[in-house]
């Protein structure tokens, strides 16, 4: 099952390398990674193009003006070919088993979608504001 990882980035060079690496090193390998540079004026596009040269799963899209996150993600969804879509921000670092575990939940438990919890990188503590929007059981 192909998973399309979508990233829209505007001036995200600070954490971008670590974020992309966390996706490239996933234990689940059947991925396409579509990254949109949303008219950055830092080294975001340069970093993305370097990764595109190294890994055939990566495709870079560039906006000719800043469209914002929602429009950029909608454009990326239209270009994706995966059966599932996953999101990653330039400052996100995904656990190595993130995609594998999410795919397993969707396949084995017949979920329509999954989410992840956010942890503070320095303390390892869950961030409640970003981690508990959905009830554990939905009817």
C-alpha cells in the first residue's frame, strides 16, 4: 500500500533535514514524498532539491508565490498517487515506526484514519494541546 507523505514548507530550513530524514528512515518503505516549497526565501528549496537527487521517492513542487498551507496541501493531494496520505511539517520528526503503525491500524482495524501524538523533543513529554483532540473511541 503506497503512502503519500505531504509536506508544505515556507522558510523551514532550520529543522528540514531532520524532518526529511525521519521520513526517509521509516521502517515502512512504500512511500512517495511530495514536498512543496511555498515560495521560501531561505535555503528550503536548495535542501529539498538535494534530497530529490538522492532519493527517487521524493518529488519537489515549487509555488511561484506564497499560497499558504491549505492551498499548497490541496495541490499536493491532487498530485499524490498513494492509497493513503500522511502529513509531515518541516519541524516534525517522525518516530521510525510511525507510518508502519498507522498503516497497520488502518488495515487491521479497518480505521478510516489515524493520528499521532505530539511529544516535546527535549522532555519526551506528550503535548496535551496537540495530542488529545479525538476521543479514544468514536461511535
